[in-house]
């Protein structure tokens, strides 16, 4: 009788873990410290005309919360505005003044993600 109860508990735990993993990899679950209802990233409008764009490949993003973190990190740089795409794993950064690429890479890495060079 005790063996059957243990087996039932293990099956229930495995089912819950599988369900959570599926949601995580679809980008629907609450991963990366976020909640299921992720806050939208800060919208940033550049004050001067855009003088250029950079597209960076970013790895490590799994959900909308990850996208929001990367977007907010890039938008914290004066003169830069980001549009981050989870499916493409990339960020398109528009800028209205020369920006330091090293600083750009550092804020992305500091937010917990990796820029492919």
C-alpha cells in the first residue's frame, strides 16, 4: 500500500515538472524571475533623427521577461533605443548619436544574456 502511494506522488510530481518545462520552452511560463504576466519594456523614443542601426544576436533569452530585461538594459543607454525579438534571438538598436559598442555589450551581458560577436 505504501509503495502505491509513493508511486502516485512521484507520477504527480513528474507530471507537474513536465508541464512546467513545456511552458518554459514555449516562452509561456514564469521563468527568469518574471511572472506569467510580464511588464512591458519601457518605450523609448529618440529625441534626434536616427543616424544608424545595429543588429546584435543575443543568446539566453527564453521568454517575454528576458526580452523586457534586454530591451530595458539597452534603452538605459543615452541615445539608443532597442527592439528585441525573442524568436530571432536578436536586438535591433537604433541610435541618434555615436554609441560605444563596448558599453552596449556590457549592459546586455550585465543583464544576464550573451552577445554573439
